C-alpha cells in the first residue's frame, strides 16, 4: 500500500514538471512569435521606405535623361559626349529596374552623373558667352572635353564598387556603343551628317568592358555595318574579309587589333564609304572572340 502511494506521488511530480515545461515552452513560443511579427512589420516598413526612395531616384534619373536632350548644341563634339552620358543614364535606369543596384549605390551613381551634367552645363554656358574665333573655340572645347573625360575616368576608378562588373564567363561587352556617318570638310575636319548623299565615313565607338576572367592580350575586333536592305558594307567581298561569328561565317566591314588587359578600353573604328549609300536605317554590330558584343543604329536621309 505504501509503495503504491509513493508511485502515485512520483507520477504526480513528473506530471507537474511536464506541465511546467510545456507552459514555459508555450510562453517562449509566444514571445518568439510576437518578436517575429514585430520584425516582419519593421521589414515591411523599411521595404516601403526603400521602394519610395528608389522611385524618387528613378524619377530623378529620368529627369536627368531628359535634361541631356535640352543641352544639345551645334557643336558635334559636345553632342557626341552628351549622347554617351545620356546612354549611361539610360543604362543605369534599366539596370536599376532589374534590381542590379542597391539604393546606396544607385544614389551615389545618380549623384555622380548629375555632377557630370553640371560640368557640361558650365562648359556649354562658357562656349555660348565666349566671343572668340571658331578655331580658338574648337581648341577650347576639345581641351574642356579632355579635362572632363579625365575627371570621368578618375570618378570611375574611385567608385569601382558602383560600376557593376559584367562577369558572364569570358564574354566582353561593347558599352555605350554609338555609330553615325561623317562628312569631311575642305579643312579636313570630320562632321556628323544624317544625309546619305554627303556620307563619306562611318564612325563606330564603344568602350570594351572590363572582365577579370577574359583572355588578355592581342584581340581582334570586328564590325558589321548592315544597310537598310540587309547587305554588309565591305571593301571587298572575298575570303580576305570573312570571319567566324556565332557559329557561322560572314563578311565584316571593319577589323581592328587591340591589346586587351582586362580593363575598360575605349575603341573607335572607321569605315571609308566608296561610292554612294542609300537612305534608311543602318544596323551596326560589333564582335570579339566570335561573339556579338554590342550593336547600334543610325539613320540616313
């Protein structure tokens, strides 16, 4: 009888301990659940604030892109640089839409681009108010553009963490690629033209992207210029102007050898027009390592 009583007492103690443990666990789980709900609420608030800030920055970038249109002048050299800078703004907008940038990096890059635009505003104002001869004015513009380009390069180096490196295998990319026709004035100066009857050259420029894992050294770059009817402009149509790309073989318009050292490299290539060209939209494609790396279009009237 005494043994049964002791056994019953032990069972009651064990039951009380288990109930206490369950109660403690329940209290703990309730605390954790409340903490998680608070964290989730804070996260949603922070997410909303970041989305609002991103929307504001995106709006500022779109305004910045439109501002470049209003800065267009009669100076072809400045217009070329403005087109390049505007394309950087548009590329930043596209990458931001794809969430390739953090808010901090997006804000810093937007501030950098706006600072560059202010530099161009000062340059254009200076040119508009200057009362000097055309030759001296051209020298001044080139000097200012060279200085601005140097500032851009320094900003690019000091803000490498904002640049966003493209590392898709060893493939290179032709950044900010532009193409347009040129006429040659009597004094030898090259000017952009949109008229087919005056086109004497086609200029193609881009920046070869940095890629740490791409093969460095001497590299052949090719450009194909397609007419509105789809034909390739080429000096000759024999085997000497054929190259391999994208698993096929075809004519190239321009070929250039460069020394690539895994860093960004500015490249410009020229095609001499012999005879006449037709009006319409021209497609220009660039290639390296048998792969297409960029494209651009221009229209002749």
